């Protein structure tokens, strides 16, 4: 029996009881209704029968205030295509395409279509993929349904320009059938929020150094900048004795200062923690529902495309981004980094009694200082095999 049928049964029962007892007041007292309600129900029944007794007290929606069907369809399609995006993000991205829908309207559309939460949007995506012939294994579904708690970042990190402080962390992606455990090395510039990531099948000091050697340091050298300091947690892949630890040795050869987070306080590196939630919601939980990956290289290829879009197309609300993309923020602040670098070098040269030097035009793995070819040979040996 539906709710509407139960309501009609109670109201008609009141009218029948009053007729049997011959006393309206007594029937209303037994059924819990007022005399006014009794006479209103009686009038409705006389005019329209029992169907007129259904509950009409709820306000009907004003259909004139709804958006066009085409816009509503667009909002629904966006929710399924990007289930990790919230209503504000969806409104901003649609506005970039010339489609103007405010966040509250998108929220209303999602509520009408049972898409108001990310979990429901993920289920809708899964159903759509299943209809297209892609079948997911049970282990993959269980892994993707598992949610991680959001570690809130407290306080602010001191940063003045790109390269001043980079944040690096390890992220466990999951287990791929036939491949094994997958780990992601993450590096984020704390000023511009430009991100670099790379996937590995292990977690150790060698792969942590490989991310810097293969992607991060060449990226900054390409833009004539330098990484001055890196913040990491106290994991074994980042901390150890320099003579026997590849990551520490690489930082030494590149003249990069190393800062560690406070023990048992992962929120100190909150930039990476928040980015990991973003990439989990917007890439991994979506990509692994659409496709079954058999190798790390296949997943890395799609990950590179997402990172390209994240850095160059996705607007960021970071402190120094002001709504621009991370890469545009990086480009706009390069001159600031060079000025800061020159000021620092000038202060050092004045203390040493040496003349001011110009910003170094670096090439990848260029010789530096008194270490010469010996350090370069060590640097060349730090490769991921």
C-alpha cells in the first residue's frame, strides 16, 4: 500500500466511523482529527469521491521556474561525465563553454535526478559504462567504492615564488590485476600549484629521486628556475643516511634543501593530501570505471593527459592563483622567482666579497661547484631501472 492510499484510508475511515457512531466529535477524538478537518474531508468526498481525499497540502512545484530541458540534460550529462565535481565546479566549467547555470540550479537538477552526492553520480556512471558493454570485476568495484577520509590542512606554508618550496608525497593508488601494487609519486609547487606525478610498482628512495630527476628538475630548468626546498613526510623513501640513500644523495647533488613534516602530523603536507583526494575523485575513480588497465604504462598515459588538463585548463582557487590555472600562475610569477633568486645570490656574493652574478643559464645536469664530473657521474647513476 502506498503512502497516498494510507492517507485516503485514514480519512475515509474517519467519515465512516462518524456515521456509525452518529457523533462527529467522538469520531474525531478517536481518529485524532479536528472537526474542521472532518467537514473538509466530507465536502471533498461528496464532490470528488475517495480520490479527492488524497493529500494535497504539499505545495506543487512551479514548473515555470525550471530551466530548459536542454540545460537540465546538460547538467545531468556533466554530473555523470565528471562525478567528482561539485555544483560550484560544474557551474564554473559549464560557464567556460558558454552555458550559464548557477550552482543552486545545478544542485536542484541533481536532486531531481538522484545525483546530488558523488556516490550516486559514480553509480550512475557505472550503470552507463555497463550499458556500453564494459564489465568491471568485483574487486575493482569494491576498491572504488571505498572512500578515504579528508585530512584537513591546518595553517599555511611559507612560500614566496615558484620553486621556493615543493611538496612531495607518495600515494597508494591500488592493486591492478596482473600488475600488482601501484604507487604514485607526487610533486606540487606550493606557490603556483603546478603538479607532477609518476606511477611506479614500488615505494622506495630510488623512485622518489626518479620523479625529481625525470620530470621536476628538467621542468624548472626549462623555465630557467631552480627548486630550492622540498617538504616531505618522514617515510623511509625520503629519509636516510646520505651516503646510502638515493633520495638524500640526489637532493645533495642538486643543492636542494630538505624539510620534513612534524611526526604524526600529515596535515603539515596538506597540499599533497588535498591533491590526492582531487586526483582520486576526478581521475582514478572515473578512469578505472571506464577502462580495465593491464599495464602501468596504459594508466600513466591517461594520467599524463589528466595532469596536463589540471595544470593548464583547470582553474585553481589557491592563495596565489586568484582563479587562474596553475600553469598560468607559474608563467606569470617566473620573473618574481628570478628577482628573488638574484637578490639571494647578490647577498651571498657580497658576503663573500664577489661581484654580482647573472641568473644562471642552466642545462640539464650541468656541472656545478667543485664536485665536477664526480657528482655528475653519481647523478647519472640515479635512474629508475
